[in-house]
């Protein structure tokens, strides 16, 4: 027993010394609460059957007061006395570290496990965090009784495992934070570990899988653990992704989308917008049919130089909002002409063609209109018909025989087929169509707007003014 304990202690000291040297790389500068700060952490976990007993050591803390966010289901939050200074800054209510010069502090707490350690259960947010701080480096030590046979996963690179007489010991360490914990009994094993991935699977993956994986471009060096399988709750963890029946394509897409979520602020943008950005950043178009159609529409409009500029602009937006409006603004700037291509595709169920639009403010009878669009298509200027004709005092509807526009004294029907229109029950032949459909939306051509609805139309540098005859106002 003494030999086993000695080996265990030597291993912990040796690896701990190596990690301390790595800690220094990430701890050169002390930040402040206002500017945001970086810190490193070391977490010791001991599994006791009905609980996880956790000791957490924070390093490189700023001197200001720091709020502690304890895990929601933790109990017995307390100081861990590692040395005479390890709890010097912990407040009496254990909710914060007070101002002080001591840069390292230690705490302890317990995570109860009502049903014990469940195989395939993803334990989320089991570690304490410090508000407004970013974790630069984490180390996790896990100890359990020797009869606890299975694989632990944290989302960090696995450093080593030791099965000793009295304890099974596992260690993880790497850049960034760790938030979740996963345990799987049985045959789940670490199959491959690269600079950015740990791949766990019950069965070995084919050599061809790893050959294809070598050619995959990721967006950052953020580390991920990939588990070939599922968990009880069907959830993904922080830097822990579950992919049943794993393929290289599925792995690439899932990891890249996860990386994007940490790089940009997508808000409520459609998922395909993430795939669109990822496609250009990786140089490989992937994702849904919608993604591929929109990407093709953009690429067809750009020269090689403009395409390179587009990619650089996307890279420079890291940390900023990323949504259809932002993408349209960047495209418009590159092309030197306004477009709402991405935004319109985000609000259209089907495909919306790449069109340029007139960005000037629209006024109807001196009232500014927010919903009228002006697009340029096939050399024609088109106005969104519903909103414009409503603003002119007409009612509009679509019927079996065409598009109907009516007021108290005037009634139009524009059939779906070309060649004529009907005004006040009289048919008029025509070569071109006054009303056109674009992606299921009705538009009226500018010259026909003036001719049929008798409006005056004036344009200046910043606005388009449409004025109806007095009897229509």
C-alpha cells in the first residue's frame, strides 16, 4: 500500500510541477474587475459514492473584490485550508473574495449525487466560477475507489490515468475553462488525441477516419472532447460533444459551429447563418440546402479579390454581433451597392434571389415608410406592392384569378399570366407585367406605378418621395 501511495504522490508532484510552469505562461499579467481578468484553476475531485467532494484552487487573482458563483446544487461551501493564506480573502458568507494582495485562494464544496454516479449522465455546471473572470488554464484531478471502472471526460486533454491499489486516478489539463463532468462505465476509451480533439468511442474507428480528419480545417484551437455516442439527457456539454455514429463530416460541422458560438454573437440568427459564416471561414461550403444556395448567391456576385475581402471582414468581426443585417452591410460595402440578400433569405421560407436594393428612405404623401422595399431586378426598379399600395389607400389581396387592388373608385386585377390587366372591369392588353412576383412576394414596376396609380415620384440623394393625387389622399 505504501508503494502505491508513493507512486501516486510522485506522479501528482511531477505533473503538478510541469503544470505550474505552464500556469506561469498564462499568468504573466494581473487584470482588473473593470477591464476583465484572467485566472487559472486547479480542481481536485474525490468520488465517494453519493457525492463528489471538490477542492478548487484559483490562481492569479486580481486584488479587487471578486464574487464567487457556486454550483447551484453544491452544499457545504467552505474554505479549503491549503496554507495560512489560502483562505485569507474569503468572506464570512463565502460569497466573495475580499480585496487583498494574495493572488491564490482555495475553496471546497460537495456535489450530492442522489442516485450515485450514473453511467452516461452529463453533470453540467458542477464547478465554481468567478464573476467577470476568464479561465486561461485548468487542471482537473479525479480520484475514485478502484472498483469504479469507467471513463471520465471533462472536455480538457487527458494527461494520464493510473489504476492503483487503493485509488483510480485521472488527470486532465489544458487551456480554458472546464464546466461539466461525464462518466461512462464499460468499454468507452480514448481512441485518439490531437491538438484540438479527444475522441472517445467504445469501438476503434477505422484508419480512414483519422486520415480524413487530418484534412479538416477548424476555426480555432479551442479544445473539444468528442464522444461517439449519447448521454442520458441528450445534451452537449461545454467543449464536450456527443455524436452517435460519428463521421468526419458530422464531427467537422458540429465542432466548427460550436467554435463559432464562442467567437461571435449570433443572437437569434437562423442556424444556417452560422453554417454560412463557417463555410467561408473554412473554405468548405457545408450545411443545409439553404446555406449552400445563399453561399452560391454571394460567391457568384464577388470577384476573387472581393471574396478575399469578404473572408477578412468576417474574421475581423470576431467578438461582435453576427446576424443577417451585419452580413448585408458588409456585402453592400464590398460591392458598392446596397443589398438585403441575407436578410431577405432569413425571412423567406424558400430561396430569395440576389438583388440590389435602393437604400434611400421612402416617403408616401410625406409619411416615412418602414416596410416598403425597392429592389433592382433585370434592369427594372420594383417596389413592394402590398405595403406601397396600402400606403396609397388601396386594399390588396390575392385571389384565384390574380392580384386584386381596390379603392372606393378604382379596381385593378393583375392576372398571374402575362398579356393584360383589368381596370374597372375593362381589359387592357400589355406586353410587360405591371405586377411581378419575387420569391412569392408581389412587386410593382416603377413606370407602371406612375402610369396606373397616377403618382408623382421624385428622388433625391437620401429619399424617394411618392405623392398620390388629391383624390387618393
